[in-house]
C-alpha cells in the first residue's frame, strides 16, 4: 500500500545527458515551487548554489530556492514528488537518476 501511495505521488520524468548538472523533467500538471508556479510541460533543471533554475521550451527561466540531500544509494530513475495542497500542487523534491542526492524544495 505504501509503495502504491508513493508511486501515485511521483511523476516520472526523463534525464537529459547533455550536462552532468542539467536534467530534463516533464511535469504532467501545474506545480508550485516555493513562490514560483510552473505550468505543465518540459523543463531543464540546473542547480546553482542554493537555487534550482527551471528553463521551459520557450527559454523562460524560473528560479526557486532548493537544497540537496544525500541519499544512501544512487537513485535508479528520475522522479518528481508532489503533494496536493489547497489551491494546487506543491513540488516537494526531485530524485535524479544516477545522482547520490535529491533536490528538496
């Protein structure tokens, strides 16, 4: 049951191999990341210090505060963990395939 709930909370995304620190994610519905609202769609995500920078297909960038948290073993796939909140959906974290950390918002 717990695995089913966890899987339901995840939105599977793909990884872009163009850069070691840049990833491509696809959001299937709009989400809030801090005070930033991201529409559904594909984004490139890059970490820059204490921020995550999201770039959409139109080259618009959105910056949100983020931190990284070490994980015990490398993540086997990229996934976005969200939580439904009053008035929308909040992005909680991103697990990045092959990384030894996750991004927390």
